[in-house]
C-alpha cells in the first residue's frame, strides 16, 4: 500500500481548472486579459522615464564601452571578454570586482540597438519599459501555473494577481528599469521565471520536448544576462515539493534542463574568465569590508563584517515594506561599519531567524507564504555578501528577483486573512475586500515609482539628488564633485563658475575624509584647481593621487597640463611622456604634448626673443599637428621675424584655409601683407585690404603700417 501511495504522489499533477463561481465577473477568470493589463501597467508606470538620458552605469555598458559602440562588429569581443573589458579597455582592470563578470546578452542587445539607432537613450528606455511589462505578465502566469493545481484557480488567480501588482508597482525596481544598464536584471528575471514556467508546463503534462527545450534555453539566456539566477536551482525542488508534492529525486531529475543550462554556462564562463574567483580587492570601493589601519586598508574584523552584512539584510526588509528614502548608491560609508551590539543589527538578526524558522515550519504545511520566504532568502543569498563579496554593501537592484518571494508572501497572507472562516470558496465580495489593501499598496508604490523615475534623468540629476541620502558615500561625493566640475565649464558667468567649482571642492574633500586612500577625488581636485587657475595646488593633489597609484594615467597627464599652464615645459613633457609609456595610444597625452611644443615655441619666440628655439619647438608641434591653424600661424610669424619671407608666406598660406572665423582669416591676411611688403607692394596692399574688409579695426589693433 505504501509503495502504491508513494508512486501515486510522484506523478505530475494536472492543473485544476475550476471555473470561477457564478458570482465572479468574467474578467476574473480571463488569464490573458489580466496578463495584458499587468503588461500595460508595468509599461505605463515607467513611461515617464522614456525622456531620460543615459545615467550612472550606462557608461560602462553603452556610452563608454568600445565593444558596444561597434554595433554588430563588436559581437566577437562582447562574447570573448569580461563584461567590463570594453569599458576599461585594458586587460586586468575588468576584474576589479572579485571573480569578474560574464554577462554578454544585454551587451549584445545594446550593440544591436547602437547598430540601428546609434547612441539613442530613448530606444534603450523603451526596450526596458516593454520588457519590464513582460516581467509582470510572465510573473502572473508563472504564479498561477505554480499555485492552481493544488490550491485551486480562485486562490491562484487572486494571489498571482495581487503579488504581480505589488511587484510591478514597487519603487525599488526603478534602478533596474529607469536605468538602461539595469536590463541585465530584467532579462535575467525573464530567463529565470520563464524557465520555471516552462518546467511546470512540462511537469503538468505538456510537450516534454517543447517545454524542456524552452526551459533550458530560457535559463541559459537568463544566466548570460546575470548569473545570480543560478540560485533558482534550489528554488525549483522546493516549488515542486510545495505545490506538486514531488519527492526530491524526481524533482531534481525532472528539472534537468536548467541544470544542464547551468553547467554549460559555468563551463563557458570558466573558459572566458578563468576558474578562480580571484583575491578580495584591496580598494574600498570594490570591497566594503575593509578598515584603515596604519595608513592602509586591511580586512574588517569578522564580527564587524557580519554585523554589517546582517544590518544590510535588515535594510533590505525595511526597503521592501517602506521604500523610502531610495538611493542608487550604498557604497562605503553610506552603510557604516556595524557591531553586534547595535540594536538594528540585533533586530535584523532576530527578524531573519524568525523568517528562517517560519520557512522551516511551513515545510510541513506547505503554505504559500512559507515558499515565498524560501524564494526570497535563497535568491538574495548570492548578493548578500555572505557567499562571496559583490563589490558593494547592498543595492536596490539586487532585490529585483528576490522581491518575488516578498510579494508572494504578502499576497498569500492577505488572502489567508480574508479567507479565515470562509471555507474554500470565497465570494467575490470577499475577494474584493482583500483587493482593497493590495490596490492601495499598488497605488502608493506606483506613485513613488513615477516620482522616482525623473531622478534617473541623467548623471547630474541622479547624483545631486541621491547625495542628500547617501552623504556618507565616498563614491557618490566624488561623482557629485565631478558633475559639478563639468557643470562649471558650461557656465559663462565667471563668479557662478567659481562658486560651482568651490562647491565641487567641498564634495571632493568630503570624499577624502571618508576614504583617505581614494585616488579619484584627489585627481578631480587637481582638475578643479586647474580651472580655478591654482596650478600649484592642482599639482599637489595630482601628487597625492599618484602616491596612491603611480600609473593613474589621467593624473599623470593632468599634472603635465598643470606644468604647461605654469610654462614649465620640461616638466610638462616629462609627464606627457610618462603617460605615453603607460599607454602608448593615450590620445590626450599625445594632444597635450603637441600643444606643449606649440606653446613652448610661442613662449621662446615672443617672451625670450629666441626664434631658433621657437622654430625647433614649433616644428615638433607641426609633426604632431600638421593641420593645426595656430601652429602654422606661429611658424609663419617665427620665419617672418627671421626675415625669411618665403617660408613665412608658405606657412601663412597653409594656415589660411584652416581659419575657423573671419577674425582668424583677417590675421593671416594681415600677416601675408606684411610678408609681401618688401617684395611686392601691390600684393601686400591687396592682402591688407582683404584683412580690413573682414575686420575694419585690425590695422589699428595690430599697429601695422600699410603701404601707401
């Protein structure tokens, strides 16, 4: 008897197709209608992000990624390297985060969009909105399929709809949807949930070939988007146990497609990135579990590390229930170093022990809310920093997939509350009563989502808004400083420009207070001081950046720029040459080296009255910038000062077609007149007249004496 009973339980369940009670409206049993409405709601909630620009990490995967910018031509590199390689462009830097990242699917999508539409943020935001709408529809269909065989279609419909509404409206998802780069979360979600849906279709009697093939394909594509969905391997047996009464062995055997997809992905990833997870980073911005001791960062003590992790886990729960305030930046020390004596750490610990106890308790009763807890804990585990460091304390986008468990548990508990003492068949009035709090949550969360979307308008808006929340983040303080420096250069009013630069300096100094060994704020401080004309102060800050990283090429180059502004040409050449030693293809160093040669030539010609040295430097500049107007003009002047009219005329004639304005043309015409003055008076007068026609006051300004 026991054998027969066991065999019977291992059989796949057939979905219960209970027609809604007669007092239920027709829409309640219409899956396609509900899925379609959820899709539309998801799209509409993010429609006001369509006008946003690129922001935040979009630079890493789109605007500053050399592989994505090649369109179809970049496909080979995208598939062959770490996801960050196209941004850093230098081997090794792409593995700043332990283990590296292999997420080529979304980069292939971005490259395809670039191929057809160029660098167009509207297209990226539109695709994100459409796929997010699809997430809501798919989640509803998956949850209904998961729940209906054992729980009945009424409960399955209500819970699936309620959970999907909360998921779609939750403002925590703005980081994944309103930021184009967040598509990796969206596509991973679609791949993971799509794979689970296909597995259930196969389990419930659908075509094995069709649904197993789709399950493996979806899961593989999801892994190529973001590897964290591999945690769903542990969710599947639990799902089949809770809602299909499956034994562990059949559950594992029947889920072979996603296991096969995972093995294939791990082999591919290992071949591309190697098999080592690498050593933990010694840079605080890539490893938050460091503390400063004796002028260097060392590993955080065990107790402080795990107290901080437990605190962030509690912060996740708080954000799920009360998503305010939101920020895109949780870098050190927005999340401070915590200890187990802190009440918030203890509260989080107790809360998670209670969640775990509740999940274990639910194993016997097979309650929906218990499965929701398991889903949440399992999918969050890989980004919790418990398994391995993920490069930051926490991030709102990390809750994109785990929030499914939260939404499911909340929906199930609300249904359980309204169903108390009602029996198995609730009246629609009872179901409506339960929908009121769900709709209230949806409206509240949806409103917060719509209000949050414009914050992702661009880097300036995002950074200057979120710094009010993440004041303790060294990374964000630096980012705000950088944005303010950029804004200052676009400001015409001199007093306003200086005020903005001083504000930038304040943010950068705050960043250094938080993270004294952070090279980037020192570098940006140097830039700010250059724009303020404080070149010696700029050099001091570049030196501090280079003390941290001697091969920080931007700081090396810009230190050369500071020396150039001080007319210290030898030192300027030294640093531009050093930058080119670090990277022979560094175009900024090449450009500034040529400008240094030009300025040195002008300096020795005009200030030192040394035409021979001037010509040497100017010819060096000519070699590097053969079509530079100012270089050719100065060469003409230098040869003219040596009474070499023929060479002067040669260079002035080369410069003339390169003039970008009437004033530049007038200057060259005047110089040509002067060069011809001693040999061809008529031609000289012709040039003077042409110059005067373009600029009537040029003769007076240049103190020239035209021929009579």
